[in-house]
């Protein structure tokens, strides 16, 4: 029953924030998917700001407080907008569905079916790779123990990940604090994938890109392996790109409705606060929109001021803290002469692709093609098409795409020539550039002759097919078997064909039924989540399976001490174990105390502390040793 209540709190809080944001955005006169695109960054920015404030008060781990922080603003917005006309999303969706032709309904149904199938598969087979365990989930787990969301917690001896931009981690902390479960790790990025399609479609259609071309371009972007491999866990490259696309779309819509610049600023803040990779593109989009609407901004000071303040709160807090504490707003990636140096672990891989492209690409072109998939064609068309059509919009979009690619190639950590894993892995930082290339391709094809446009559509179909083949080949739990997304696509498309006229159910019962189903699915998925993750066979599988099989680990709340980094999954299914990072020069007294009063976990490879701890514990042999981890337990 407790799990059901916590997941109900998460779902109801999310609905309250979303409905409140929709009511606020409705005052601008925007409707349809454009209203959803504007409301989403407003809702997420609100929860981030509230959670950061609660974190300063040590209250960000309290489910009742987090729930109240979502519901109280919603009640206030409802009161403020009580006299205004308001069309609910369900009513608007029903009207749109009835007006749309079969192709639009099939497309919408297929997308929803695909996202649902992928999300359900991930809930059944959750995959939390190393970055999620060491960073993206590790920080929210650390904050949950102290209620200090947003703090620069130290969870790794060599990597100060607590000083990275942490906006996405704050969102996860909010969801974990409400639900007290791990399920958000498997559903957050698939939900953002849908947001990418939504915002991208609104943006391209506002630029008069033909509907079929818009869907084809977005399908090429959304199906690339770089995107699909981001869906398994709460990685940040996809969220950063989603907020960039939302920001750019809202900047375009603001040309007709300048009040939407407030939401555009919030979306830009979410993008930069999540990851710095889209920062320059965000600034370009915002400057373009502000300049284009400069003569009409006088009447929209309030939304602009609110958007600017909110963006500063969700994106500016991280560089400001680093500037104060370490002397550089971009620390630990960039140091200043008067500040702290770049940590050795980062300095060792601080090289850009532009600094030595031949050394990075030599012998690795095949691997880069594998992770890019159909995006290889996307990149080529984004450069070639604008030069072929030579219209002003196409040339500008093409120039922005080329600039975005140069920004990626000049960025730190894209030129690690000594490691294929790191070199090819840095391709994910290219996602903002791929979004810019999608825009350039779409505008170029829009302005091209019909015969050229038809050829582009064929090429994009080939690109999507190639991406699907590459994603299926990745395996290892990063993507479901091909039949899962195909089943989702076909079921959703069939629903779009069959449901020509949705039943006219009252909005509230329909919302209640949908919420009830979602809550039940999440509550059912929560038990055994970590055990299912352990079966994927990733790095923590052995140690996690051993601990989950230990009845003492499940029944008590003793601390788990670790070196050289903590692992989020070892907090337990109910987050009952506090994770303690031991210092690199841990004393023998501290090591013995950790083993005596809880669990002591030592990762062996590349850990200078490992042998030291082993000697400190003398004749006491580990209770578990898989060649990667040693475990000592007070329960032995």
C-alpha cells in the first residue's frame, strides 16, 4: 500500500504541475501541441526551482512537502484563472482527433504506442549503466539521505560530478523523493523522447515544412542509435537536446506571440542547466527571437522577467557556485589562473577532435558510423541541401548546422585518441548539432524542387531503416528486441485507424482512469526493480545480486561504505542504506569501522586504496570477491 501511495503522490504532483502550467500558457492564446510545448518547460522549471529551494532548507526528501509544493501553486493558478475560459487538453485532443485524417491519427497512435512499448519493456528490464550509477542517480540518492537536493555532494574520489550542471538530476531527485522508487530512471527519457517529437513537429510545421517531410526528418533524428541508447536510463544528452529543440520552437512561436519568450527562456535554462553542450545554440535562438520581436516586448515585461529569473535559477546556479568555490564558472572542465586546477582524471582526457582529427578517426570510422546510424545521411543532407537550393533561410540554417558541428568538434573530451570507447562515446555530445542539422535539412528540402524533395524523403526512409538495424544490433539491454518497438508501432497505428471518433467521456473520469492505470503500472514495476536490473549483467550485477540475496541487507538500514566511488544501486530497493564515500587515504581505523558497522565495498581495478584497505582488514577475508569488487560485512 505504501508503494501505491507514493506513486500516486508522484502522478498527482506531476498532473498538478502540468495542468497549472497549461492554464498559465493558455493566457497567451496558444493552442494544441504548441501549448503543450510551452507548458512543459514551465512545469519542469517550476519543480526544479521549488526542489532547489527545499534543498537549501533540507526538506527536498520529504514526500508531503514535495507534494504540497506542486499542489499549492496549482490551486493558486486555478484560483487566479477561475474567470478565464480554459479548454482542457483532453477536450482539445478529442476535437483534434475528430478533425484529423487517417494518416495523422495513425502517426500519433504509432508514436504513442512505440513510446509505451519501449517504456514498459524498460520497466521490465531496467538497465542502469555506469554513468547513471556513478552520477545521474548517485547524486539524487545522496540528496535523498540528507534532503539537500542540488548540493555539491562528493560521490567519486577522482571526478567532482557534484560540480557538473545538475538540473536533470534535480528532476530525478524530485521524482524519487515523491515515489520512493527507482522507476523514474526507466521512464523519464522515453517521456522526453515524446517531447522531442512533439516540440520538433510544432517547430517544423511553424516553418511551413510539409507534414510528411517534418515527420521523416524527426524520425531520422529520433531513431539514431545516439538517441535510442539514451532511453535506457537517465542520461543527460537527450534531455539537453529536447530542451534545446523546445527552446528553438518557442522562439519561432514567439514571433507571433512574444509572451512565449518567457517559456523559451525557461526551456533554454533547462537545456544549459542539464548540460553545457547546447549552450551556444540556445543563445543564438534566444538572441534571434529577442531581436525579431524587440519592438513588441514592452507589453510582455512580466513573462520575460519571470522567464529570465527562472532560467538564471535553474541554469545559473551551477556556474555561480563553481565560480565562488573553485574560481571558474566552468570548473571542473575549465580552470582559471586564480582558481582550482582541472582534476587530473579530467585533464588526462581534455582534448578536442579538432586538435588532432586524424588520430581520433583513424581506424574508428566504422564505429562512428555504427553509433550515428542514419544520422550519417542526416549530416550529409544538412550540409548539401542548403547549398543546392541557395535560399536565404536554407543557407542560414545550414550555416548554423555547420557551426554546431564545429562547436562539437572543438569541445573538450571529443578527441581522446588513446581510447576507442571514449572517442566514439563522445559522439553523444553531438546531439545538439544533430538537432540543428535536422532543421537545416528540413528547410533545405522545403525550399527544394518537388523532385529533390521526393529524393530526400527516400533517403530519410533509408536512414531510419539503417538506424533501426544498428539499434537492434547493439543489444546488451540497451534496446529492446526489434519486435517490441514494432509491436508498439503497429498497435498504436491500429488504434489510430480503429478509433475514428473517441468516446465523449467526461474529462475528469477519463483523467482519473488514465492516472489510476499509470499509478498501478508504476507501483507494480517498483518491487524487484534492482533485481531485474542486476540480471542485465552490467558492472554492478554481481555485487548487487549478492547483497539483494542477503536478508540482512533487505531488513536493516546500515551504511554501505565504498571506495573509490559510491554506486547508487547499493542504496537498496527502498533507499534504506546510506552510501558513504571513503577518502582515498582512508585510515585503517575507518576501514575497520565501516566493515564492523555495515558493509564495506571496495572496487578493485584502478583503485590505489584497494590493497591498502585489504591490508588494514588483515586476516579477515572478503565475504564476496568477483574480481571487480571486494565486500566485507558486519552480518557475516
